[in-house]
C-alpha cells in the first residue's frame, strides 16, 4: 500500500472510532489537528507521512478515556499501523509522538524530541486555544459534571501528572491551569504565532466572563 492509501485508510479508521464522541475529542478535533499539522509541517519542513499519521492517531485511546492507561494510545496506534505494514521506524516514531503529546500539569515539562512531534503537539495544543478551545473546555467540563466557575475554588499549579489528573475543579480554573500556559510552550514559529492570537481572544473572553459574573456588563 502506498503512503496516500495508508493515510486515507487511517483517516477512515479514526473517523469511525471517534464519530459522535462528546467530550471534545471527536473526529472534527482530529480533522482540525490534521489540517493544522499538515500546514505547519510544510512551513517547518517536517516529514509529512509521520506528521499526518501521528495527528490522525493521537487521540484514538486517550488515557482520560482508557481507564487511565497511558500505554493504550500508543498501543492502539501500533496495532493499526502494523496491520497496514507501515515500516517499523515510522511506527516507532509515531508511537513516541503519541506517548509524549499530552499536557501533564503546569510544573511538568513535556518536551518533544523530534520536529515532527513538535509540529503535532503544537497543532493539538492550538485546538485547545481560542474560540474552539473555549468550547472544548466547557464540553469537557460538562461531560465530567464540573461547575462552570466557583469563586471559592482557586486554580492550582500542578507539579505532577498525578495531581493534574486528580483535579476536579471548575472549568474556568482549567484556563489558568493549562490553557493560558500553552502560549509559552509552543515549539514552532508558526505555532507561536497562531497561539498568540488565540491566547489574546481567551484573555478577552475571560474579562467579559468575569464582568458578566459580577453583573457589570
Ligand atoms: P492534550 O491534547 O494536551 O492532551 P487533553 O486531551 O488533555 O489535551 O484535552 C483535550 C481537551 O479537553 C482540551 O481542549 C482541553 O483543554 C480539555 N480539557 C482537558 N482537561 C480539562 C479540564 N479539567 N477542564 C476543562 N477542559 C479540559
Ligand atoms: Ni487531541
């Protein structure tokens, strides 16, 4: 099978797995990340085959929905790519990217070894920012039964992945615990540029949110 067919079959496989998912990890998230990653990969001259496969497969078995199993994502990606007889070096690279992608708390470094990984991580993070990022945060919070906001619960800075995972705070806190921190963690020039614009939009959103909360606007 040639690379085009592998990409096409993988996209179809993921679309079937994630269609109708209600927590913000649905097929359209994958489609956006794939498109953004592809555009950034061109600009950064990253290997397109690896970038496309990692973007398409990055959320097939997220730990948040796999009973906390961190190996589930890379494992699911590996079985699929083996089925398509993708070369082992490509499979290893894609699985390494998927395993290191996630944000793990304000105090936990999440470095990406390769340019391809950096591109996919930026594309995934961009989709957590801006208007779509805001929508996804509240969709996730609703899915988990979280409050929108509670003035009595202050945001935390998590120094371990364990602490970050255990957190059940209101969704507005997630902006301070993750979303507003992403701008400074972008890897690529294109990623930094896009993140800055989306970050500004979230700043304006929060300002309006708190003004409305206090009945001032
Ligand atoms: P990443 O792609 O960095 O792994 P996640 O999979 O953790 O991101 O998050 C997917 C989406 O769900 C993102 O838009 C993220 O902001 C949102 N999300 C994750 N945790 C929370 C939370 N505690 N409250 C609100 N939204 C969340
Ligand atoms: Ni994702």
